[in-house]
C-alpha cells in the first residue's frame, strides 16, 4: 500500500505531528484505529465515514481497517506529517492537508416545554439500550433501573447535589463513583459525564460551574479511567466532545421535538451503549442547567422533581 493523503487533520494532532514520536495500535474497529503514543497520549485514525476530532486524522475509505492493521503494531511519525503503521502497511501523509478546527456551537437557552417533550421522546429512543440509559426513564417516569444504573445512582444523586451547592468535597466523592464505571473503551460513567459537559457547553458555557466541573473531572479521571476516556473527557470540557453531542444537547434543551430523532442519531451510533450513556448525561445536564438558572433568578423552581 502506498502513501495515502489524509482528508483532514484535527488541530491538536496537527500540532503534535510537527515532532517525531512513536507509539502502538491500541485497538482496531472497522472505521477507527485507536493509537497510544509513547508519551501516554491518544490519537485516532478515522475513515471518512466518521467525523473529525481534535486528535484525529480523517482518511479516504479503504475498506475496513481490520483488514490491514492489527492491535499492538508499532506506529511511527517518521517525519513531519507522515504517519506509518505496522510494517508500512498503512502510511498516511498530512502534508498540505486541511486542519480541522471546531466551530463553537451557539448558546441555547433551555426551553422548558420543549425540554419536557424532548425528554419524553428521548426516553422512548433510549428504551432497552442498557448502560445508564435507564436513569432517564427513572428520573422522569419512575421506570425501573438496570443493574448498572442502580450502581451509578448514589453517585449521580451526589453529583447533582454537589454541583448545585458548589460543594468540592461532594463533587470529588461523586466523581469517584462514576469515573471508570462500566465496561468498554469508554465506560458508561465517563460517557455520562461527557454528555453532561456537552450540555453545559451549549446551555451555560460562561457559568463558573462548567470550569470547576471540568477541572475536577480531569483531576480524578487521570487515575480513575483509561487514556481513551480521559482524552474524550478532556475535549468534552473544551466543547469538542463526542461527535454530534453538542447538536444533540441543543436539540434536547430547546429543539423542535419533531426533529429530535435526527439530532440524536449520530450520538446513538457511538458504540453498543456509549451513545445512550452520552445522551443520558446530556439530558441530566440540560435539567441541571435549567434548575441552576431557576435558583439564580430566585424562583426556586426546578423544572422537574430533583433526584432526591
């Protein structure tokens, strides 16, 4: 296979490609290769079917990556903007490739009536998906909880209370119960937190709560979860989280309920349960953003009954 020119390179990966580094293939999926560099960083090679990410290289489709890349193979950035995997079976050049920069998402004010309708619809869309998705049905309709959701519930209760009260000690305790919770490359608890960060970025990006929350998440995540999840959470706190998460957060908070299915489809495509866990975090983040706004305005009225 000859050298293939990439289609787009994320802004963070572009910065790193100016310097030589080595690493290895962590895991391979049909359209994604997860790579760990020897400095403990994480980057991705994505087929053009995916969406650009800050630390990823988007390349033309060549069938499935699993056909010619294997976990454990060495990865070398052997010169400015050239990435080689394995024994030269995959070589990509990033020279003169457009650098992807995310466009900030417009701020959205939570619309109570639409939020209510969208949460009801989202509950239906997430029905039976496993992970933490059952938390939403429990929150708004008293649905039964899955085993994993039952495990997460005390931490979710603590998280909401601590964020509302700006209680650092309680926040740290809550995060210890969520970070790394569940199986997979991005555990359910991490996906849930990434969804919350996306919701806060769309509905309350200038609120000091967002910065405090993100700092605490990263401080605890470094030793509580894996590098892939840590990287996801790092970018989520910068408003550059999982593909489609910001658009889905805007749709849940204030979008037309008739269009919700399309808005969440990209997020639901993110793995077996990850999409549902991200969307559940988005739902809770939108609810919390509205609750906090009510308290700041002095109304004291939460939109829906609180987790208590």
